[in-house]
């Protein structure tokens, strides 16, 4: 297969660094570092998995050049003191064993720092917060700017000493250099503000200082936000202009985009096409003749190969795709394309965990992000039959994991197909990427000779008993929550009616007109499901309203999806009605209660999306039937415990290993 992707596997030499292929793991915060800012051994293991997986260049997440002032995370790496060199050297030594190159991104957070974490007021080019509602920073003095420039150079030299092959300077994404470059942040009137040349002065000084410290043979990468995608911010044309002032010392330009307020472009939302950003890298490459990196929902090898073949970029940045599957490169090289566990761009375990709630990163589709698939080295020590009821993502993960360690496994699914709710939701056009996960699981299951799948089969106690189970896993999922609201049951999902649940909407997804101008759509429920409906109908020209009983619409949704969805709602003038309760469902209107009293909302299409509830049609029967058989373990996982997200079900599916260990099978 390597010959089919010759551009991906063409080596690339940059000064004295040679990448064995064109795949670069982009820098992404993990929250795996020590509290001190030192790299942890968990962290090293995480990067080693991606190096073993064949990645050409690993660019380690941003390390602070000046802490605490320049720090942007609770466990962010530091490179502002020599005492961080030994552990960083252990990282580079470990990664190099597997033939990968490794760099580190150096950064100062500026106004993106938080005083609650640093005990200092953030600093920036001006007194403009890095995002709406953020802290007001203090403008840096010229003396302080010169001190920080030196800090960048010293950090780069430490990276060189620690064994890194390259260093990347972060000049995008609402961090300090970006805050000087962007007219949205930089309101200075001295030599560091005003014209493009003045706004670029800090960046130029940093680039020159880094080159002076690392010498002529060490590659320097430069990451930029080529288009800020905000009114009044830098456009691609603006960036092509200001780069003239500081690109000279850069060997490779890492062409990213977006700021904090447009994070749905910086960390690609799921509605953005595969490889959508490559035109920006192409523009930079054509103007300056520099090697360029592009990224942006790249997970399909064909898309990756085509970008390189067209000459849009020289290096492909993959971030979340390598969180989802650290073996991506090896699978492409050795012909295992169908085995790739593709990122679905949900942004829940990565951005949602780290940026949203300050947790270490996890992944919806990969339940073992730092560790890899070491569980496959285990094997059952005695015969074990596992029966899994429910062929959604949680059930399939449990079934595949059990079979992979040697259990004779039976998967029973009532529907004629596998995939569960994920397969259903993926029928919404902007959610089509979601289908990649159940499709991966189905393919994974098909390769396991000791996994027997029964679709179109109703699970019964007698059927299960005949399979002689050692462990029974209930993974029967969830159904729409329909509370006892007057008129709801009389009107929802009736043939020819106007009121639908999310599942009924999906069943009729091909029947809605593309142009809904003048039509009214009302969505009850401001959670993830309700917002999926809004995202589908609002761009079609409908007059859309969304009703949520709680004070906040989109509560608990990851910051990338939330920013993108709220931008869409603003663009299409969606009426947002928090603190509003549904009181009655009528044939073509909802009666709701706001703080001002009752209001009737007429609609052409009405949707009740009040969430999902656990479905356990056979669980109690199983418990009753096998209650006296102590050697049989009964486990309930996924949405059939409580309606949640795919990530929890995947994790609980993998946890079948804990049950096997507890029962002495491993």
C-alpha cells in the first residue's frame, strides 16, 4: 500500500532533520504533564505510542517559555528553566528509538493565561481580553517585550540541548505573538502597533532571537493563524502581507487558522470537510516558497495523498486523528486502511475535556489514549463465553474486546443492522462522519473468528441460556425521553403529523425541502440533540426557535461545538428561549411558559428533543433468570445504564476486561 501513497511516504529533509514520511503530529494540549510543568512518564508513553505507530514528526504540545505569567494550563509543560531538560531528553530519546523525528512548540499565552492559575494579571499587546468574558490583560512595556524575546531564544536552545530535532514558535490561536499580530487585540500606538510591520515586529524579534540561539542548522517551524475568521481580524490576504516581515528565519510555516472566538475553525468542527484548510497553506507556499504544513479534519489517506500530490502543502498535520488511532501511519503503509479508527471530530474527549473542564484528554473512539492496545497481549486462561445484548457502539466495543482476548463471544442485535444510535444520528448530513466509528467496529468484529453476530434477533432468556454464558453484557441503549406533557403522546411521530422525535426526523431526513423559507421550525430541548436539529434546519431558511427549560442552551457541550453552533444560530437569527418550559403539545403549535407567562409557538415542523432515557427491555428478566447462578456475571453498560455520550459507552465496553479479570479469566 505504500506505493499507493507515495507522496505520504516520501522522506523530507529540512536543514539537518529528515522526516521518514510527511505526517506530523500537531501540538495538542493533553493535561498529562506534572503539576511542576515537568513531562510525566504517562506523557512520554503517549508520545511513544504515536512514534511506534509510524508518525514522521511529532510536534510536542506547547511548552511555556515564561511561567507562571505565560502559562495557559494547569499542567502545561515548561521549558523556561534548565531543570526541565532531563525529562525532555528522556522523551526525545524514547521517540527517536522508533525512527520518528520530534519537535516542541514554544509559547507564551499572553492574555490567554488565567490569574486563577497564575496568581498574576495576564499580559498582552493591549488591554483586550483573548475571548469574550475573559480577563482584561495588562499591556506589556517595551522592556518586558525584550525580556520575553530572550525567553523564547533560551527556550529554543534548551529544546536543542534536550535532543529535539526542531522547534515550533506559536504565533497563532490567540496566544501572545498572535495578540500582537491581530488588529483585534493590538491597539498599541508605539513601534509594536498600528501598521502591519509594527504589529509584526515582536514576531520578527522572536524569530531572529531563536535563530541566533539555535544556529544555522536547526530547523524552525512557525505556526500562524492564516485567517482569523472574525470580523475586523486578519484575513488570509492580511497574513500574506504581514509574513514578509518575519518569515525569513522560518524553514517551515505551519498554516493554521482561527482565534479563541472562532475556535470551531482552529479545532475543526465536525461540519467542516476533510482537508478543508489546504488552500491557505497553498497560498503561503506560493507566495513565499516555504515548506508548509496543512491540517484540518485529515483522516482519510486518499485525502491526505491528494493534498500532497496537488502541491497544496508539504507536510500533513494530524492531531485528533492520531489521538484516535496512533497506528494511522502504519496502517496506511501496510495496507490496513479499513482498520483505521478514524477521528469523528466530536471534540468531546480532547478539546471538551481539556479546554472545557480542565481534565486530561480522552477520546470517544479510543478508550486507551495514553496506553495503546496493550490489552491484546492478554489472553483468557480458561474457556469463557460472553453474551452481549445490543449492537450499538458500547455493545460492539465490549464484544470485540472480549473476543480479542480469547472469549467465545455472541453479539445479539434486535435490528437487522449494527451501529445503534450512532448509526442513526450519522444520517444527519453534518453528522455523517459519526458513521465512521460504528463502521470501524463492524469491520473489527468481522475479522474475529470467535465473535458470532446475530442481527435481526430478539434476545430472550432461553436463547441466552443456550449460549452457556459466563458473562452477560446488557447494552440495549436508550430511547427518546417523552415525559407526561399534555398532548405529547397524542401527536408525536404520527404519520402525516407535524410533531417528531429525533428518530422520526432522521427516518424522514430525505423528505424535508432544501428551501424552507417562510416555514416555522420549533425545537423543544436545548441539549446536543436539539441543537443537531437546529443546525440542520436553520441554514435552509426556516424561521427556527429553540426552547430550553434550563437557564443555558447547550449546557455540557464541548467548547468547539458550542462556539460553532452559537455562531450558526446568530447567523441564521435563531430565536433562543432559555428558562422556558413546554406545557402542552398541539397539532401545529407548542404552548410554552416563559418568565412573562404563557406563549403559543406555531410551527410547520415541531421537534421534541428532551433527551434520551435508558432502555432495559430484558435486563430484569435476565437478572431474575440467572440470579442463583453465581458463576455468571451480569453487566449493564452504555446508555442502558443512563443515557449519556458515546465516549462513556466505549469506555464501559472496554471495561469488560475488568470483569474478566475479576472473575479470574485473564
